[in-house]
C-alpha cells in the first residue's frame, strides 16, 4: 500500500500576486507549491516502468471533450464557449470522466486538461488571473482518476500538458521570450501543485518557444525548491518541418543540452507520415522517444478517419523497428485507439536509449562536425 501513496496533498504557501500594468486590475495570482511530504514516488516509478516496457499515453483531449456534446452553459456561458480548460471549474466531472475513459481502455498515462492554461491563452477569455488555479485543478482531476485505477505493480501517471500558447516567437511574433517564459512558469507551478508526475511541453511548432518553456519551468523549480521530470513533443507538418522551419534532426540537436524524460512527435498527421522523423529521433536522441499522432489528416469536414486497425499496423511496425518508448493518440483518437495501442505495446520491448558522442550543431538544419567536412565556419548574424 505504501507504494501507492503519491502526492498526498500539496500544502499552500503564501500567494504571490503580480500587477502587470499600473491601474490594471487583471492580476496573475499563484501560490508556490511546497514539495510533497512524504516525497512523491510517481516520477521515480515512472522512470522504472519506462525501462521495463512501452508505456501508453491517453487519446485526444480536445476532440474527446467535443464528443461530449457540451453546451455554452457547460463552459460557463457563451463568452467562454470553447475554453476547454475552464471545464476544470465548471464541469470537473466531465474532465475527470475523460481521464477515466482512457484509463479504462488501458492507458498508463493521462494528460491534464491544461493545454491552454497559461495566463496568455486564458486571457483571451478574461481568465488570465485563474491560470494557476485552472492548471492546479487540471492536474488534481487527472490525479483523482489515476488513483481509482492504481493497483500494486501498475501505477497510473499524470502528465501535465503545456501547449504552445497562441504565440510563436519565430512565426507570429507579438510576445517576447521573457513573457513566454513567465507564462510557462505560472502554468508549471499550478500543474506541480495539483500533482502532475511530469510536465510535457507539447505540440511545439517553434524551438524558441520550447526554450522559453524550459526556462520558465526551471524558474518554477527554483521557486518551489523541488522538481519533476520534463518532456518535449513537437509537431512536424506534412511538409517535413515544424512551422518555424526545423526538421526532426535539427530539433533533436537543439535539445541535446536538456535533461528530458523523452522527446516525441504529436499532432499534425497520422502515424505513417511520422516514420522518417521517428527514425531520425530514435537514432539521435539520447533519451526516450514518443509517438502520439492524430487519427490521420482531417477530411473536408474536419473529421479524422484513421481507425484503430491502422494504428495497430503502423505502430506494430515502429515498435518492431525498436524506435519507441511511449505511444499514444492525439486529435481524433478514441478509447478504441488507446486499447489497440495497449495491446501492441504489450507485445514489444522499449527502445534502448543510445549513448553516442556525435558532435552536431543546428539552426534550421543540423550539421555534424567531422573530419570530412572541415573546415567548418560558424557565423552569427548580428544585423
């Protein structure tokens, strides 16, 4: 029983309130979560399980909630319709129920309903001051669902989902690096307070946003005095690159410095179009690799048509090649996709983590430093 005691409750510290603009009463408030006492077992057990088997993440959150036929009233009124994160306050049983839905199908890990729970994104609905609390509730609801499914020898885990926000430094502009880092810091603190086992910076389209998120998370760790693992998952379009231009190889090199639980691909396409990118990540990443695709590309009606049997065939091939450590589903995936992934995962061993000493640098593309291409001149644009 002692092995099942995780995040027994995080005690609150003094609230810190920041007033962004003199005379503007829109405040960003949060508490700095104290370390769980006794220490949380989840992160350590997660690493142990990842060494033993392929773990299964849940399916879609956004399309999963859309399938619940929610009304404007469920979101808190017409002005808040579409703000999925606010459902953590207005309809917590729906959010908790979605996690149960995927856990019952065989998921080892469920993501929190916090994709857009930064002050920046919630500010579009006038909810920026609730960013910490919504993030905390999102993790708390996922934790409650996991507790129902925990059993000796098989613990379920909470992934604190951190979406890319609605701004990308290299693509949209309109925000500074420091502002983005602060948004992710507040979101991370809330997810930690609610009991997330690790944080996932996901659906990333701009590596600069990733770097801002990692710095904001590190600032959250420094403020709280404790830390949990961090993972990154990026979105590579059908064109073969992220929206900001990097391909999988350049992205992997850009993240060499970070101590990540895993690097993954999610969203954008179905699993088949991810094959070349996953092969690259599997070769280069000195950490675990995850694949969390959509149920194919959306059709003209916005529907995702790839069924569970497509996932069975494609993921079976990926796992046979030894490319993956975690599998899951993004937009359009259901409990049936998760059930198939759980079956396929049981039939394969996780990818061994490579340990190489290759020297690479990257901008939009990666370059390996080797005898055959010297001399290599590295310049920095300063104008």
